[in-house]
């Protein structure tokens, strides 16, 4: 019976999404549809099994479109604003317009004729990038209270548990460093570096919530997922993920407990004795026995230099959105650093927008952490600050920003933090006690 269910699970999932979830979305029940869709975001191995079905390759897009239609219709019927006024509305609108103009300019740079043909790969990549602000707007405008925030985070926690299951099984059957390139968890088309960045960033959100959770069962669940995620970070052998996690923990020490600094200092001094041997070997590979940088680090430095060369060609507006992937950078097609990539493709203008989004994210997390009287929201604000810092750190070593499976949760958490600030502000104005549920 179980074998039968597993065999036809993709069909059931497809059927539920294309019927029940779309129906709920069009009825304006976006908060319920989000629980389903957010659970699936990082489970690319599951979503890929839906591709053989009619419109299966556009499964996520179709449900998102239904959500947008339901959201707009509900807003019109209830005579309320479609868009909540938030810090991110104007910057995200500017980002969308600028990146589209940059996309067109990039076609001229690559000597392509630009068309609005949906079969154009660069246009598809821009559309996929725009899913991030779309997710932000859907979540922030359709999640309205603390209970719904908690439910959505629970859906993400359960999804992380599934990811842990797949990833830990792959780690168990791998031969350590020799086969790390085969470790991709549920991501399928990405590798251990992207997966490690995912676990590092979003584990820190859970850590922030954990520190303020009072209910023992909930605290135990969050703690368990954090430990499983940390195990995955360690044995995915991603040095970028290690840096992201350490950066987040250092921030936590300054924001929450200076005592944590002592533990981090001990770790940094005694890491060769405290960490598993395979992890020590991976970190030690940064330099060879001769004291030179290993091939991975050397190639990144080379690509950063090539990327800055592209930036110098057009420093103000860049050479065009999503152009680097279509160039030959000495056998590579990526700068392996999102900051260099955005400077090259979008110039100072695009880079300023990019940094502004990070700054506003940190500001939003800080406001929620400092101003909220609700322990859960305070923990969410703290955890998101750590998440942003980890994302900023991991993106130094590669593109952990534009891949949907890596970045989708960042925008969900961002929207929840912004909504949390709105809830906290309303409660302060009306002196309504925060939810204890």
C-alpha cells in the first residue's frame, strides 16, 4: 500500500495543486495556499517529478498567478488596499524596472535581437528573478496575524526536515570529501555550496526563534531541526557556508549574548581539535602544503578579476542583466561572487539597489527585534538579522541570490518580518496584547 502511494504521489500532488490549491487561491484563501506552496519551494526533486504532467513545468508559476488573481479580487471585493505600504514597495518596483531595461541592454551587448518571446532563456531568467519580489508581495499582503506567521514558518520547518532527510542520507552513503559534488539534497540542479548556504542562512532564523520560544515542545522541534541543519552544513563541506554561519553567530554574540563570543573564540582557536577530521581537512584545503591557494580559491580570484574587467567596460549601468552566464570567462560562465556579478551586469546603479535591499532587510529585522513585545516576533526579527548577514557572507563565494530554491525562503522570511513590524506597530497604537498562542 505504501509503495503504491509513493509511486503515485507526484500525481496526487499535481492534482491537489491544480485543483484544490488553485480553487483556494482564487477564493482569496491565500494564507492556506501559501502553506502548500512554501512547503514545496526548496523540494526541487519533488517539483521536478511534476514536469511530465500538462503544464507541469510551470506548476509553481500557475499557482502563483492564481494567488495574485485571488489576492486582487479579494482586495477589490473587500474594498481594501491591494498593496500594503512597506519599506520595500518602491525599491522593488525600481529593481524590476531597472533589471528589465538592463535585460534589453544586455541583448545589444551580446549582439542578440531582443524580443518578448517566452522561449528566450534570458527573459525566462529575468521572469524567475522577479518571482522573488512577487513572493514578497503575496506574503506581506495576505498574511495578517501572528498565528498565520507561525503556521507558515511551521511549513518551512517541515520542509527543512524533508531536506534534512534527503541530505543526511546522501551524506551517509557518500565517501566524504571525494564525493562532495554529488551532495545536492533536494536541489537536483545545484550543488553542496548552494545547499550549504541554504541551511546556514535559514538555520539562523530558527536559532533566533528558538531563543525566545517558551513552549517546550515547540522549542524542542525547532532545536532538533537546527541541529539536523547544522549537521548538514558541516558535512556538505562548503567553506562559504561555514563563513556564513560563523558571521551570523558573531552577530548573535553582539546582539544577544557577549558570552557566546568566548565560545566562538575557543572554536576559532581550537577548531582543528574540536571539528570532525573531514571538516578540518576541507578547511585546510584552502592552502596547499606549499602554502599556495588551492585551485578552487585561485579560480575564484581569477573570475573576480575578470568580472571587474567587465565592470570597467560600463561602470554606471553595467553590461546588462544575465549576460555573464552567456560569456566565456576562461572556461567558466559565472563570477562566483554575486557582488562582482551585479557590478559587472548592472553597474553602480544596480549594485546600489542590491545593497539597499540588504540594508532595508537588516533595518526591518532590527525594528522587529527591538520594538516587538511578542517574544516570537522578537525572535523572528533577531533570527532574520542573522540570516541576512549569513546571506551577505555566503554570496561572496558564489551566486546564492538568484537561484529560486536557495532564495525563495529569504523573501518569505523578509515578508513575515515586515508583516510582524506592521502587527507590532498596530498593537502599540491600540494597546492590544500580543497573541500568546
